[in-house]
């Protein structure tokens, strides 16, 4: 579904933000993992997924995702800070 259009991807990222802000991190994780399966790695997707894992108290996955982001995108300063 999300591989069809960049607009769909951005809509998914926005929906995940809504779920995080309304204290529904499990829904955000499910959606973002679904998007990640259909796309090559993208820094904004990796960052959103790490935040969703953190909100869902899955600290190992959050750390692993941030590590992957730092390795694959060393210029992603937000992940390092």
C-alpha cells in the first residue's frame, strides 16, 4: 500500500505521529513496521520507528533502530544527539 506513492508514506508517518501523541504507540509501531517492510531504509522512517519503539517501552528495538540509523546515515544528527 505505502510503496505506491510518497504521499502515502508521508500520510503513514503523520498517522503514526497522531497515534504516538494520543498514547497509542502499539498502533504506531505496527504501521511503521509495515511501511518499513515495503521500503528501503529511509532516515525519517527509521527515526519515527525508533521513537515509536521508545514510546512502547521496547528499548532494545529503539536502540537497535537508532544504531542502524547512525551507521547507515551518519549525517542524521538528530539520532546522535
